C-alpha cells in the first residue's frame, strides 16, 4: 500500500476515554501538571472518563516512592481519576504474549545493533538486522516491521492524522521513523509496545500529551492498524521550558510542585494553556477553579502557543 492514510477520528457516538500516563522517575512538576490538567479537562469537558496509568517499565530510571508521590499530587490538585490506576509493571505477561504473536506473524525481528550505531543513524533505523540477523547467542532487542511487511499485512508509506491542537500531520514510516523497538536488549519492554497494547486494553479514545511525543505518533498509529484497532484521536501540547530553554522534565531536574500551593499551580497551568482564567480565581479552591475550567475549556486557545516558558 502506498500514499498517505488519513486516520479518521472516532465516531461522534463513541464514549470519550482519556488518560494521563506518567513515568515514576520523579515527582510531579509544572510541565507534567500541564499535561495532566489538559487531558483531564478535555475528558471532563466531553463528559468522558479520565484514567491514570503508571508507566513503570524502566526500573533503572525510576525513583523509589515517585509513583505514590505523583498520585498524591494529582489528588491534592483535585485531579481525581476514574477507576483503578493501571501499573505497567504488572502487565509484562500481556506484553510478552503480544510480542510472541507479532514474532509468529513475521512482524517482529531480532536486532543487536549497538547504541553507538543507532546514534550514528540520526534517529531512523535503517533495517540493518532485517538483512543481517544477529547470532542466536547475542543479546538482542526486538523490532516491529513498519514497511515491506509479510503477506496479508499492509501499511501506507505515510501516516496522516489531524492533531486536535497542532493540526494536520503527515509522518513517513520508513524514512522518518524506521522499525521501532518493542523489547530492549536489556530485557525491558519498550514504551512503543506497552503504550499501544494498554491504550487498546483500556479503550482509550483520546490522548492529550506533550509535543515531544508528536514525532512518534505516526508509528503508534501504524501499530494500532497492524493490530486491527482504530487509533485514538491525538492532541499535542506546547512544552513548558526552563529559562535556559530546556524542557521542564525530571531528567533536567525540574523542581517538584509545591502541593500546598495547588490552586495557584492550577491557575498558572490554565494560564499557560491559554485558557485565560479570571484573576479572582487565583486564590480560590481547586474544586472551584477546576469547575470553571471544565465549563470554559477551549482546545482552540492552545493553537499557536508553541513552546513556552513556565510562568513565574
């Protein structure tokens, strides 16, 4: 199959299910609050459910106690989730079963390319191990095929979709992405496998997340298609930046939210998202602020914001 596939949105009758999926590598910070708040408001403004999933599949990067700290911060800020929290660390058997199915279907193959070789490729895998399978005794990763697929499977060269915040997008699978990792050489399951499997299992219809993940969206949509499932509707938010221009993130030592200032944190996040919250709500309670925000939520106010500095 060639050309561009435009991913249609879910039917209007479909129930909205959104989610926030942090990794427990540190406490909640302002950038992650922006994402949590936007995904919560988008769900509640559409009379939907809002789920929380803990992406705890990378123990070397995780911080003891961070998962509980994140949940406490969400609760303190009035961002109460629906249902039980899903922990990816409890679902490794599900991921392995899906990987086994992909291997049997000829959609996944082993790879032993070094980190240095992958860095030299500049971000798009060249399919080396398709043509040069690694020896059986070496440590291997597993990759998902996104082009030149086995008989019975087909994907377009380019995935097109409408991002509800960033607009129309088109992403090439072979040149822009290359075959993606499903399971790493160290034995840990990769984000790209777990996130799609879990989104399907939880019936996620809408994903509002940071713009740093926009570049992987096309390959995730392709994975949904290979599994015979409709992809969610995506929306990618501007990133909160530190004064030095770096993304606010746990990796960059972004300061943790001060939970005792929850209402002020929410007001600043709403302001960052272009929602123009009234000044007199800046000192209100979280519940009052969130009630106003749900009633006045506008995705279109976020358009054109780009990457912004965190308000002081």
